[in-house]
C-alpha cells in the first residue's frame, strides 16, 4: 500500500515540479506527473541511500513531500538536459 501512496505523492510532486522548473512547458501536465512519479521513486531511493532509511515504508509527511519534490525536480532537469530543452523561462530554477 505504501508504493501506491508514493505514486500519488509522486504525481503531486511532479505537478509541483512543473511550477518550479520553468522553460519546459512542452512536457505538459501529464508529462510532469509521470516524471514526478519517477522522481518520487528516485528521490526516495536516494534518500534511503543517503540517510540509511527506508522512506517508502515510512509515513507520508512533510519530509516525504520534500523528498519527492526534489526527486521530481532532478528528473525534470535531467530530462530537459538530455532532450536539449533550455530553461529560458522565468522561474526559480
């Protein structure tokens, strides 16, 4: 059941990453949600490696949201770098 919660959290994180990373409007909302799901899983995996915990089996709290959002931002930035999209829009990142 925790994997399903992380998938939902990843969808929310991908939607947030769409607002935080500008210049990649070509992905659309669905693209950001899919990348957010991947980013949440990547962020959870990296947090598990860095902090020696299992974040996927833990509760969904503010730390989980931040972890998933950071993972989603990383995945969106990497996808933009690989596909050659530039971040020319205005925004924080």
